[in-house]
């Protein structure tokens, strides 16, 4: 979670410096993203190799175990494909946004969403922590404990995201004013504030999608999460194509609509996945 927060904050600080201070335009935004991820990756490796993490890397006595490789790839392969295909689909999405709003629209669209990304970091961390805990419960043939972990994580993540979404909506103006210190971005402050106020409604929905995806991965249905993610990006393309001929407001609301639709699909798939996996476990022993 700390690394994710650092990446977002570095991005927020570097964007106006590179885009306007060094006059790099949209290429500056790309550089800011690359620099932020390189920086936090270096810090993460320092923590990991320095023994600060609980698990220390060691290849002593390492050997390939087919069953373990299969377990890892069951979740890792679909997740890797998802991480590959989603950024590729975002390229035409960004092209549609730029065609609709130009530089101003692109900046408002991206910069305002950074705050939503920050607000969703706690729920992302909760979802990531839930996977090993509920997976361990399933390994102990205690599916009731796994379901308890699913429910608790969902309530905690959604509750935090709801509160942070309210904060984003109320303080949208002061937050986006962080970008408006330079004369180049100052005229865009109103547009960024409007975008953030619209995005604030979907913070809890994005967190819900993340929790559903984590539950599917814990249940070894990672291919469902991957398919839904690709479906979401195709929806984005379709909505953006229609909205780009209307206005940037339509683009902002498209973000909300697509995430709501995705959550509805995610909830149906997740509930069915839980019920399917539950049938494979013995019923809990009756209390004496």
C-alpha cells in the first residue's frame, strides 16, 4: 500500500513539472508515470532484498514442483494476460478522450482520476491481503472461514471507499487546486474539479470490483476476473466512442456507467463462483 501511495504521489508531483515546467506535453505525463514506477520498484527491491519483508529471497535448495507451478499459473497466467491487454486497450480509449477534449480534456480526465486512485488504495490493499488468508482457509477445508473473510473484507473496503469518496466530492476544489498553481493549468481548475466530483461517485464501485476480482482469484477462478476486465475495457471503448461526439462530461459519466455495469456483472459471477466452490467442501460440523 505504501508503494502504491508513493507511486501516485510521485506522479501527481511530476506531472505538472514535466508537462508544463519542462514543456514536454503529454510525453511528460508518460515520463512521470515511468519514473514513478521505477522509483517505487527500486524501493520495493531495497525492502525485499534488505530483509525488511517477512519473506527473504533464497534459491538454496530450490527445485521445480509441477503441482506448485500449476497452482501459481492458475492465477498468475490469467492475471498476467489481464495486466498486458488492459493497458493496450487503454491506448484507443485515450485517443477518443483526446479527440473529444484535446489537451484540457485529457488533463482533466487523467489528473482528477489520480485522486480516485489514491482513495482506492486501501481497498486494493485489503483485497490483496484477503487472497492468501481466504486461500489458506480453503486449504484447511474451512470454507465458512473463507466466506467470513470475503464478507469482512468487502464491508471494510467498501466502507472506507465510501467515506473517501465523500471526502473527494466535498473537497474536490481544494484537491484539484494542487495542480492549478502553474499559470498553464490554472484555467483548467474548474474542469478538473467537475471531473473529480463526478468520479467521486464511483470510488466505492471501483473498490467493489477489486474485491470481487480478488474473491474470484482466491477461488481459483482468475480467468473470470480476467474476462470481466477485458469486457470492461471493451465497454469503455464503446462508451467513449459514443461520448466523444457529445462532450467531456459524457466521457466522465461514462467512467461511472461502465464501472457500475462491471460491478453488476462481477457480483453475479462472484456469487455463483462462491456457490460453485462451496459445493466441493464438506458441510460444517454440527455443534455438540
